[in-house]
């Protein structure tokens, strides 16, 4: 692979990471809205399935910000490597 091909691959990786972040942000936003709706409908439920679903949603919510950072870090590291290649 030539340096030019590596640079092109890095540029594509940067675009893909940024696009992935935008898609992820949209999905996270829609999931958060659905979670609020579910909470409003099921706020008093003690059903085991509802409790398990709430726990799963809380676990997923805790991964949102770290995942955003991973997308950002991927783009930044690829950009840094691209800059170092000249």
C-alpha cells in the first residue's frame, strides 16, 4: 500500500467515524425519548420484566458517553496520524 493509499484510507476512516458519531447520536436521542415514554407509562410497575428492562436501559445509557468518546478518539487519532504522514 502506498503512502497516498494510506492517507486516503485515513481520510475515509475520519469521515466514517464522524458519520458514525452522528448516527449514534441520533439513535441515542431516539432511545432516550423512548425511554422517557416508557418510564411515563410504566412508572409504578413492579413487574420483574419491567424492572429488568429498566436495568438494561440504564446499563445502555451508561455506555452512551464512552461510545461517543470512542468515535471522537478514533477520528482524532486518524487525523493525527494523517498529519504526521504529511
